[in-house]
């Protein structure tokens, strides 16, 4: 996509500003503020409060940084804006997005590969959650994925990654579950009426999805997951199919459930590798110190740590790197960083 004249002027201005002020930031001499643009979703989105809070904690950290939000269309759109120099970082990254951008595949195929994006912080951790009726789980012994063999389930909203992953898992593992795709409304009605044994719905890792919470009020639900062997087999087939183990008590709506192994869908803040290491380091300090405030504005973020969890949720795939400033922060705070995540531009601080 060819940048517009206004985008080009903005990119040139930002490049000049970077050159002029990077030295000031590196030495701590903040004679002038450094303006940083954050790629955000629309203000009508439920994720927008995260962008506002993220910008606020960085700007208010007295580190010479001033963050402004720029609305965009999500992960690939933000990657394009980073490539053009319009934004410096984005709320809508993930290992899957970065892998596609760096390899020039999927949603970035028309753009060609670009080795610019770096992962920075967790935004929130979603899971592909399998909901079953509490009474069926008890009376019919439904405790794991394998217990759904021979039964009918609603695999998720058609067109979503959750549905695709569940159907692929059924085929790969040969579980023999009958899939009945339908709208969320139809699927939850069938679950309440006992016409399907389970409904799959993307959810925050530590709580029920709001739609499933509404069902739970009239038809008590619980959740089930995969065995460690099943998770390993699925992950081996596709490394982007990551998993997370939630301990007992880790899901607030069903504190008695767990531990549960579920497919995870991490959403992360990503940045441009051209953002100087010292800037990223200052941002990391501000974000970690302000994470409680961010969690209050965007509750889905409250259950994760912005740095430790971003590291744990990046699969071992070539081309996925952390921002150099986040690496510096992690190493100075005894957070182990695998060698594969350290970008080539990282400069160790003596």
C-alpha cells in the first residue's frame, strides 16, 4: 500500500524527531518530550480503554515520553502503519500476526515480508474455552476433551479461530466428536436445552465470557480442557497453537475447577524495531509500574504480567523477537529471556 502524502510527511517528521531526541532520552536529559504514536482500535471498541490507559501510564511516568493514540484497523493495519513510520507501537499484536508479517504470509502476503515488528507486552490472554453443563459433567462424567467422544458440540462461532482450532483438534486427535456449527445464540440455547454437550467460546483466561456468564445464571456451567498429551500433539502439529494451564481457582466463575489445560490466544503490544532501546526500556518501566491502573481500566489485563507472560506465551518460532528495551528490562529484573527472543539490535547494558 502506497502511503499518502500526509502519511509521508508525518513519517519524515517522526524520523527527524527520533534522530534529534534519541540522545536526550538515552542520557536521561529530557529537554524536550519525545512524541510516540500508539496504534489503537476504534474508540467504540471494548479494547479502547486499554489503549487509553497504556498511553496514560507511559505519558505520566515523567520520563520525557508523550504518547498519542492513532485509531487503526487492527494487527495487520497497524503493522503497515509501523512500516510506513506513522505509528511506533500497537495494541493489536500477537505471535501469529508477527509471524505473518515477518514471513509475508496470510494477511500480510500482499505486502511482502518485513522484519520490523517486535513484541513488547501482554495485553490479555484469551483461551478457547470448552463450556459444559455442570449437571451433565457430574452425571455423565465429562471432565476432559476425550470425554466428549461420540457426543455433539457447538465448536464455536463460524469463521472464528476458536472454531477452526477445535475442529482441527478433533480431526488430528481422532476424538470422534460431532460438530454442529451455529450462531452463538443458537449454540447456547442448544446447550441449555441439552441438545449439545458443550459450547466452545473464546474467553478471558481468568473468567467466563460475558455471553456464557449469562447462560450460567440459568443453567450452571463448568469448563473442561485437554490432557497434557493432547496439548503436546496439537502444539507439535502447529506451534502457533499454544496452551496455558490454569490452576484450580484460576477461573473466578468456577473456583472449584482446575487445573485445566486450554488453547491460549495471547494478545500483545507490538512495536517497531526502530523504536530505540532506551525508549522501550523507559516504556517497560512505566507499564509494569502502572499495570494495576491499566487493569482497572481494562480488567482482562489484570490477570497477566506484562513482561513475564509475554515471554512465556511466545512460541519457539523463527523470527519472533522481543523489543530490545523489554529485553533490557527483563534482564535487569531477573526475568529469564530465551536467547531466541533477543533481537539482533539488542545492546547489553554494562
